[in-house]
């Protein structure tokens, strides 16, 4: 299972992705990973999570700051 911070980050990325109407496939293509990789990260049943390099690239793709994915206070 994902840690609390990993779950929080995945939720924030998914919310931003959905707000911009960006598909899992498009995000996967931009990150040079498979759609199933993104799907598994977004699933609460797996322990897969984004790494810092992913988050940096995702922030570029979603046109936001990495800070948007990090909680203001520790969880």
C-alpha cells in the first residue's frame, strides 16, 4: 500500500490531470511510460508511486509547480 504522502501526491496529480482533461495515455506518452504504469500508480491497491523525476516532468506537463502536489504540513 502507498504511504499517506504517496497517496496524497497521486490524488493531487490525478485531480490536476482531470481538471486539464489530460488522459492517462497522454501523460504516459509524455513521461515515456506505459498507460498501465499510470493506471497502477493511480490505483489505491498498489504500492507504485511517482518518483521525484516523474513529479518534475508532470509539473511541466500540467503547467504547475511541484509544490501543488506537496501538502503544506506534514501528514
